[in-house]
C-alpha cells in the first residue's frame, strides 16, 4: 500500500483525539479536579483538537464509585457542567468497555447527551457483544468507533475474521491498539495496511491508539498515519497507563495542518502536569515497561514494579521469564 502525504503538506482527513482524561485517568483513578478538566477542555478548543475523550461509562454495579473519580463513570450531567451546550467544533467522546458498561441504560439518546462519539473497547473473543453495543449506540444517534485490545496477542486468522465481523457492523472507525506497547514501526505498517484494506472494502475509517513502553508511541502513530490511518489518539505529556501514550505535544508539532496550535497545550502543561507528578502519580518510560513490551505481556507487573519503587531490573526480567 502506497504512503499518503508527506512532511510538507497535511492530510485534511486526519482527526486528533485527546485521551488524557480516559487513559490518563488510569494513572490517578480518574481523580481530576474540575479545574483541570475545564482547563483541558479549553486547551483542546484553543488547539483545535477534533475530539476530547472524557473517560469511561463504567457500570456502578461493577465498580464502586467511592474508589474512583467521576470520570470513570462519565455521567452526562457531569460533562454538561464542564462544557455547557458545547456549541463548538470540538466533539466529545467516552469509552464503553464490553462487559463493564450498562450501555442500555447509561448511554442516552444522542439528542439528550453531550457526547458525539461512543468508543467501544473489546477483546477479540467479545466481538459479538461489541457489535451489540455498536448497534445500540448507532441507533441512539452516535458516531461509533471500536478498539480491539491486546491485538498483539491475537493470531492473524482470528484478527482477519474479527475485522470482517466488525467492518460489517455499523461501526464508523476501527482502531489499531498497541495495548502492550509491543509493536515496532515495521509491524505497525503491516497492521495498518491490513486494517486499511478492510476499511476500504467496507467504507470504514481507521485509527491508532499507541502505548509508549518502547518509546515508540509517536513513531508508531506517524507510521500508521503515513499509510493512511486518519484517527490519531494522543494525551497531554503522554499521560496514560504505565508507560503512557503518544505525546500530544509531539503529534501536534509533527502535523502540518495550520488549524492545530501547540501553544495552548504547552501552557496547560506548565500549569497542570508538573503538579500532578508532584502529587506522586507516575507514568512514562521505564525499563520495566520495555521488558514487558519485548515479552508482549500486560504491563500490570511493571506498573507494580514502579509503584513499589524497585530498580532491580535484571531480577524483574527473570521473574517475567518465569511467568512466560
């Protein structure tokens, strides 16, 4: 598949989605202040970001609200308090985890909701349930995307069948998700071509959500972009689970669309991101995340390693090898 665009021009089909509150919420259990959220919303407006993800619509029957901030649950009323009528070009989204969302009751009709896009997250074995959620959200009037999680653990035959099933659904966007930060740009190129082939066949757009375990989230994102992927996820200062995500600062600096403005993001970083780290919340590259990535394993063990203040990387590597 031929590359698209170059380092001088810009692609008008590109959409940038800010996932700071959602993926970043996994760092601090979604305990963001209203000031942080309002300032982030205003930053996205000033920077001309296309979509802002507020968090999850998690089921309160499964998750105890006392254990999390409100953006774990993303009630429509809480979002309205931040954005008002949101009479702007910035569209709003939230994520629905298959099996962890009471979507029939908690996802309202679009005309009564602040949200524009519902993002369904699924594992390969949950695709029939994901399609049910996709169909429900489409009937309620939303744009809908789907993330196949942990795809680096999925064999090629299963992935082909899963992509076909999803592409035949009413979903609008299908995401490549490097959940474990295990992929290199060459692998992302092959995945992008595979997803784009299905997308062209069924008239679906393709996105990418990358993790930074090997410090490749930005490289993998722009590799996917080169081959035609148009929906690009990022977070401010890369804030996200474990090693974090593609840096918004890097992505906006790379994209040549004159509508995007990096300055408001830098101002937001100056005001807020250092303060969050001073509270003791940690994310970003560490050798432990590199080790889980090269073994294609979930970063939960590395997250605990960092939380425990360990630095015995060789011992940790042998522990991982024993698990594998």
